């Protein structure tokens, strides 16, 4: 495997990245399978894992091919 193939593989399998600021919670979703059927429970679970009790809004950015 050449270096550029390894880099492409790494980019393809990036985990979900989440960030919070104030009362807004952002999830940058790199997983294509959630593009059309993103489950609200996934938002809640990531929200809990980052230690926030309540959120007012959520923006989900999905990768578009």
C-alpha cells in the first residue's frame, strides 16, 4: 500500500467529531450511513459522552459524495 492510499483510508474512516460552544452542540458526521436516517439517540449519546446535561440546538454536518 502506498502512502497516498493509507492517507485516503485514514480519511475515509474518521470517527465522529463533536464540539460544543455555549448552548449549541455540533456534530461533524463522517459516517455516510447516517446521511438520511440520523437517529436523535446518537446525538443524545454523544452529548452525554461529552458531559453536557442539556442542549438547545444541534447541527449535523454530513459528508456528501
